[in-house]
C-alpha cells in the first residue's frame, strides 16, 4: 500500500548535515503529508521509542521512513511494528515476539556500517540501562535505498567507527558457528573485501564517491550476512560498553 501520511524518522546530526530538506521536499511534492520525528539519539533509549510511537499515532501515520545511522533506522523499524499494535515495547523484546503485520517501512542509511536497512533486528537501551535486541521478520524493510551520496557528509570518526562495525559483522558472521552457510559466507567475504579495501580511503578522502559506494555495498552485504549467520562474542561484549559508557558501537566492537 502507498503511504500518504508517513512519519519521517531522523536525528539532529543528519539534519545539521543538510540531508533531510531535499528528501522532505520530494516527499511533499509527491503529495505526502510528512511528520518529522527528529529526537533520535545514539543507543536509543526505550523512552525515546515510546515517545516516537506516541508521536506517530498522534499524526495518524500510515507508514514509516527512516533516514540516518543505525539508531534512526532501528527506531524507525520499532515505530513501524508498534504504532498500530496493542503490544508494548517490552512485549517485543527478544526473538520472534512481534505479532501481526505492520504499515510500509522504507529505510535510507546515511552511514556505511550497521546494515540495519537489511536486518530483522533493532537494538534498544532498556530502562535499566541494558542493550536489548528485538528480532522479528517484521523488522525487515519493504524498501532499502542505499545511496553513497547520503554518506559523503559523515565525519571521519563516524566513517571509521561505522566501517569497523560493518567489518566485524562480516568477520563474526563468517566465523559464526551458528547457522553459518555458503550464502552467508559469500556475503560476508565479499562485504569484508569491499570494506577492508576502502575504509582508509573513505576516511582520508571523504568525497571519494567510489570508496563511499564500496563501503555502502560492503556494509549492506555484511548486514545480509549476519542476518543469516549471526554475530557472536565480540558484539556481546561491545553492547555493555555502549549501554553503560555510550562508546560508539563501532569503537566498542573494535
């Protein structure tokens, strides 16, 4: 179904980078009544998710568009599965607990890192400061638009950290004992080749569109890899560092 009143989920950093206005203009030109939710922060707290769901309901949203890094995309995914649902956020913590269908969901990453645009997982910081995953097939987007032009404004530190996160996705998926298979291995291997071969170039030459494109494709392939054969101990150890000390996720993975 075509959405008419989408909630557009992003954060202040993406707005400051000048990436939002053009997107909003094209949506409004297409006749959509867009409501912007821009209060997303890193390591999205449960309170932010609940606030965003309430705001989407108040707007009468019939679809969700997420534009940003992993935190914005994870928040968009959770808004989509909760805004028309009787379930609370706590009801869906864990694996396979989302019930029913959801409205249309479109995701546009502005970093080459989390792979969130192609995964069935969102990470939340719970009220008691734990990193908790929501894993359900309903979190897979209907459409992922991976455009390297959206990553050109990512600062060096963000480019580095998100690139390392994507590399760890590929490495952990490739070496995962759980559910590893020839398809996940092929995705991880090609993803890691692209990421490892272009991360330094993307950091040192941020306008190099070829390097940025390779990073975007590599991060998406790595996301698809760990959707099939999951990450493991490195991510498990990284999550508490993020929850307790707000270390960027790629840095804690490194």
